[in-house]
């Protein structure tokens, strides 16, 4: 099930969302220019759990930033075109409304905090791992968690693959996002980071978004939780 767009207008232009997307795209094209040294880029700018927790050190020639700073730089790197495009699709659909609910500045802080929480949720599962973690997925998962509490009744147009064909349907956002979260939770239970996707970061980011949204939303935007508004 692939979301295409939501029927949920905004009152502001989501400049922060656009800026984050532009930075991710720019960073990916920069990665392409470093194709001969891409492994070094991921180790230099990605989150390596063992390095973050001081259990090992990078070679001096690639230790270009402090380990803690890699949590931020990793949010703008992606491992492939599909990785980038899927993340940007979700941010494009859901980020503008979440930004609308909190304003530009608070959205940036919220986004970064969700990314930090997602990274820590993943790396704490194996602090000895030397596999670099990159991608905006964790931070964007926080956006999805916030959207779930803000707009569960909004309608999302999705494409459902059926063999060689795609069928479209309009489905409540709450259903789409809860199903997405359950899939990440199930995948994180059976897949390690070595599998190529940090599902734990998706789970951690989503939960962080749900926890943080009451603190960041403007009070005029009500939250929905199990049928109750608050």
C-alpha cells in the first residue's frame, strides 16, 4: 500500500518541510559525486553505534566530525534512490500538515528531536555494531506519529498493488499509519540492522512523534486518541 497524497489542506506554506527535502536531495547528489568513496562517506557521516558509544574509533582520515554530530548528518544521507524517494514521498504527504500544526521553527526542532530519538532507539539495541546507519526514516517516522494524533480522520489516497496492476482507494489516515507502524514493529522483531533497514529507528521515531506532539502543537490543533479529543 503506497500513499499518493492526502486530502488535508494547510494554512501555511511548509517552508521547513521543503527545506529538509531539498537538503536530503542535495546530500544525495553529493553522495553520487563521491561514488568511489561512498563507504567512507557513510562511516564518516552515518551513525556507527560502536563509535557513538566509544567502543571503537574510526580511522583518522574519515573521523571528520565528532561522533555525536553523526546523529544529525545521518538524517540527510540515503543509501539508494529508492531509499530517498520513499522517504521524500512520506515527508511530502504528511510533513506539511504537521508543520502547519506547529509552525516552521518548532517543526524543525521537532523533526530533529524525533531523528535523535529514532537513532538512539536503534543503536541501543546493539551498541557494539559497526554498521553505519543513514537516512531520514527515523525523523520522518516521528512526523507520521504526530500526524496520527493530529489528523487520524483525514483521507489518504493509496495505491494497492494487485499482481501487475495498482488499484487506488481513499482510506482514513489513521488506518494507513497504524498499519504502517505495525509493519515496522513486526519487522523490527525479526530483522536486525544487518538486514539493511533500521526498523527499530522507525518504531522509535514514530513513538517519539506521538510523545512530543502535545508539546509542539499549537493549542488550536486538537489531538485524537482512541476516539477522544484533547
